[in-house]
């Protein structure tokens, strides 16, 4: 059990922010780190989901899988992070036994969604490289196709994490403690299954949620690189070619090089996500395996706060991954990053003073109405009906929609990233 100074408020909760103690410095550090992770993760994941949802040209399987991953990361940060921090600071459990079961379930479900999403992204890159037309621009997919793929990832992850709901219990003694032990009140058949899961949980998490995405992603990346290397355009053997043929071949070669660069960027994104995932999950898996094979005498010799601190570090590494994933995607994916910057620019323009916005709008209107020939009619020489038609055409041609700017870029239309 944790030993803390017994400074309490009127409600009986522990006050960890009492000045002048070592526990208060630890509490301030935990709160500061939690606030940074919460703010960055909530903003990043919400931005990623909104960008994919509101832009028709970004609704591909690739981007929707990334948006689904952002949704689960958002759930973990929004629900699990406050519960964990509150329990660490006050030694009380928010929502009691419900949070004791639901927090591990959401965390393991998030691991499953991340694992299957990485596998799906790797398969998507492999299909793009080995398909009949790998250099063709991918089209926007229908919603039914995307939802069917997302449902496989989500339902599979939630089913595999279901034993977590029956594995944890809340013990309320001097402090609230969540114990990983199946309840004896369960039916005998279910109790045996949960007990088997409890005994194999350590190696199950290590194999399914760590080794599987790492090995699968590496294998797909190696095979995809091999296929792409074989399909790279080679220089023609003959030297006598016409200028027309040489120009057409150079144009096709440049387009193939651009497509190859785009595919390489997508594979780099998958590998970056995999590296981040492994870095944040490997320490906890190694720690659990090590502690499982350490003798009871060695465990008793550890400091009292060692095991709770290791558990807290493992949970915060999960929160770091959930917060860093959208930031990494917005930096590596050009279409998502461009849409995010356009949205920020639109918000900044709306926040400008009226004078600045009116001057900028008048300048843009003047630039738009500047005639290509000196004999074009001025607004004063137009009739009232023609003025109305002109205003309607100007309003119709001005999009003023943040996310739709992505479709005007030739490097983004139809591309998943």
C-alpha cells in the first residue's frame, strides 16, 4: 500500500498538494504531465477525426483507419487519464468498481485497435504495391466498405479485451486498490476461462499486442519494398529515340517517381507509428515478464512504492502514445497536415478585427474583379440585375471552407496521405 502524508480536506479525500512535502512535488509533476498529455492528445485526436470526417476527398480506408485509431486514443485520454491521475493523487477510485474494470478494458481495447490498425495499414500498402495498377491514384471509397473494415478492427479488439471486465476487482481498505484477480462469484465455466486468461495474460499481451504488429509490419514492409524495387522504371536500352517519345517517356517517368515517393512516405508513416507503439509498450511488457519470474523474497525486498510506480509509468507510456500518435500523423501525412493548417488559418482569419478582415476582403475582391482586358465593365456601370448576378457568382466561387482546400492540391486529391 502507498504511504502518503495524511493531509485531508473536509470531504476526507487526501490532499496531495499540501506545500512543503515530497509528496506535493510528486503530485505537481504528475498533474503537469497529465495536463500536457491531455491537452495535446484531445486537440490532436479531435482534429484528426474532424479533418477526415468533414473532407470528402480524405475518406479513404487509410485515413479512416487513422481516424478510428484517433477515436480510441481520445477515449483512453478522456476517460482513463483523469481516473488514473485522481487515484494517484487521492488514493480514491472514481466511479468505484466500474472504473476499476472499465479502465483496463479500454486500455487493452486501445492496444488491440492499434495492433490491428497497423496490420491493416501494412496490408493496404502491400496491396497498393502488388495490385494490377499500383501507380493509379486511389479513389474515394464508399462508406459501407470503410465501415466494414473498421468494424472488423473494433469488434475484434473489444471481444479480445472482454476478459478484462471480469478480471479486476476493487478492494477498499485503507485505500482503494484494483486487484487483478477473478471473482469467485462467477459461474464455474466462466471462472475457469477468466482464470486461464489471467495466467496467460502476460504472454498474451506480449505476443498479440507487441510482437504481432512489429513482426507483421516489418514483414509487409520488406515484401513491399522488394516488389516496388522490381517495378521501378528502367532506362531504355536503345539510344535512338524520337523527341516525342523521349518527352512522353520522361513525363511518365517523372509521374512514376512522384508516385514512388508518395508510397515511400506512406510506408515511412507506418514504420514511424510502429516504432512509437513498440517504444511505449515494450517497457511494461518487459517489466511484467521480469516480475513474474522474480522470487517472492526479491519482491519483498523492493521498496513499498516500487511496484505502484512501475504500474503508473506503464500507464503513462500508454497515454504518451495516445497523445503523440495524432501529432506524428499530422506531421508526416501531407494531406492531413495541410487540412489542419488550413483549418487553423481559417480560424485565425475569423478572429481578426473587422478592419483587417474588411481590408483583406476588399483587396481579394479587387483582385478577383480586376479585368483581364481594359474594356471590362466596372461595378458602377452594371445594371442592378447584373450586379446581383455578379455578387452571386462571387459568393459561389468563394469556398471559405477550411477542409475543402485540400481537394485543390494536385498532390492530395485522392491520395490517402
